[in-house]
């Protein structure tokens, strides 16, 4: 037996093409472009000395997380500048894009490595067969 919507061919526009869920990159970009640049400077200037201090003490996990947070601040500043005034200075925009890519890599790679390392520690040592 056909349902009412099949019988009368009722179509709902919102269900035909649902909006895709935003990706992590889209959420981060929207957050950075709508926030005040002063907050991004604060993230960069507070997390970078902490990362250096942790690295000097040998606390590599804390240094990795702090480096990722500081790099997110640098990536956010670069992305914010590109969104607002890249058309005004094309030669400077090229260098800011390079900085944005490097900062984005530094913001993504340490957390991935640290989460993978934590996962492998949870697995523990495999028994020898």
C-alpha cells in the first residue's frame, strides 16, 4: 500500500536537496572570519611562549598541543587578512597564503600525531606469539 506522499506525489523542497553539513574547515573559517582579530593575536601570543616553555622542559605533548593552538591563531590571522584585504595587495597576498598553508599544517599535524600516539598507548603492547 502506497503512502500518502507517494500516492499524491507530494514533494517537499527542503528534503529534495538537504543542505550539506559543514566541514571542520568550514566551521573554523566561519569562526575566524566572524571573530575579533584581537582574540586571534591573544591566542597566538599566549600559546607560542607556552609551547616553547614546554619544549624546553621536555614536555613534548604539551608543547605539541600549544604549538597547534598558536598555529591556529596564526592561520586565523592570515585567513582573516586574506578575506578582508587580499585584493588590495596581490603580492603580499601570495606570501600570506603561504603562511596560511604552513600555519594550517602546523595546526593540524601535531593533534593528529598526539591523538594517534594516545590511541596506540591505549592499545598497549601486543602479546608475543
